[in-house]
C-alpha cells in the first residue's frame, strides 16, 4: 500500500479540526476576550482566555469562517491549555513567522499540528485566514498585560 503524500495528511488534519473544532464554546469566567474579524472574507473569531498567575488555564473560541481560520484557531487553543503567557507569545510569533515563509519556523516542533498549515504561506490571500486567531491571541496577551499593570 502506497503512503499518501504529506500534503494530503496535512489536508486531512486541517479538515478534521474544521469539522470537529476543539475548544469551540463560550468560556465561563474569562480573564480576557478579543474579537477579530476580516470583513474581506468573512472570517470572525472571539478568543476567550482564562489566565491565572501568568498561565493560560483555558482557551476557547467562538466564530465562523473558512477551514483555514477555524482549523488554525482550533489547533492553537489546544496548545494554549496550561501554557505560560511567555510561551503563548513565542507560539504566536513562531506561527506568524511560518506564515511569512520562514523555513526555520516551519520546522519548529513547538508548533505541533499547526505545522500542517505551513503550505498556506504560499497563498498570500489566505495568510490572514490562518493568522486571525493568532492576531487575537497577541492582542489578548497585550490587553491582559495592560490590565495587570493598571
């Protein structure tokens, strides 16, 4: 039996997260909530985090959009559970670099399933789809930091 090409396995993973998103629900007792929308394509997400002692206890999202945006945020929220705020920031930066075509970022094992989205970087019009959840994450981290210092 012939092994399917890696791209088809990645495609299956993306579709699996799109059809059966992880952490797609309202979060009770959220510390921060960020809404992001791309009016050009209709992608929309509301990222909700519960943060305690510089650690993300829980991450959930509500939204709609294409398979790329919804799969990316589903994968992202899975990785955020129990993640330190510093590691969440590194994850967002690394994924953003991968979307900008950085080959080293695409090899970073911390991205785990998110590496399935590396092919998106070859389609500039779809990069914003993949990044919408990460843009929300970066904004959530900034908002939380401001609230902690005020």
